């Protein structure tokens, strides 16, 4: 019998990451559950919860889409890849926390409470972005780990996108000084823009491959 070959680790990495993100999305829904029966007026009055949920859902959705796109270009893992991936999952797993803070602050808190909640959201965004930038740059410097011709250029480009998220986080804190709700809407707009960009990029990639 020959020696068993080592698995490249990608299947476990993808399965674990998808499971973590799925759990995070499930936890977000818990904040929408009402405490007892509610009238239509009360349901409408909970609009801050719905806005916070949508912003958080889109944030996790973008993370999943980008993560899926990135791993489709990776052939095998290394301990550094695994650790950096855990780092971005750490940030993703924290998203329900500021979401609940923002929801409660917009419903019942004053401006200071709302500003503090948005700062926490920005910090969590940074916790996601920093290890992701590091992961992108690491993979760009190790093309032997990639399986697509455009892998290196894609990683470098995505590193810029990830770094841009840090800029958005800083801008959101500045905006929150004047209007925490406007800062939350900023995340919605940016998430929607990233979503459209990813859809167009994927469609363009598929058309190129077909040609």
C-alpha cells in the first residue's frame, strides 16, 4: 500500500467558513423576533431593527460572496492561510453584536448611544478587513497556492477593496458624529455597490470563459 496523500485542506476550510457565516446569519434573525404579540403600529415602529438587520445581512452576504470568489482561486492551504481566515471569521462572527446595539440605540437610545453603537460596528468592520487584506496579500505573494491565471491580480485588487472597507469604517464614524442613522445607511449603500460589482465581475468572468 502506498502512503496516503495529504489533502489540500480546501474542502474543510470552505465547509468550516460557510458554517460560521451561516450561523452568523441565523443569529441576526434572532434580533427580529418580537417579545409577545405586536400591533401593526408596533411592528412599523421597529423599523430601526429592520434597517440594522439589512445592513448586517448585506455585510455578511458580501463577505460570503467575496470569500467564495477568493477560495475558488486557491488550490491549497497553509497554516498562515488558515490563521488569517480565522481572523476574518472572528470579525464576521462579531457582526450580530453591533447590530443589536444599533437596533436598540436607534429605538430607545440618545445620540451618544447611537454614536457608540456605530463606532462598535466600524471597529468590527476593521477586525474583518485587516486579516482579509493580509490574506489577500499573502496569497498574491504565493502564486503556487493559486489555481487560476488571474489569481495574483485578483488578490491584489481585492486587497484594495478590503482596505477600502477600512476607509468606509472611518468615514462612517465621522458621519455618525452628525447622524448615526446616515452612517448606517452608508453601510447599506456601500454593501449594495459591492454586491453589484461582484455580480458584474462574475458575469464578465463567465462570459470571458465561454469565449
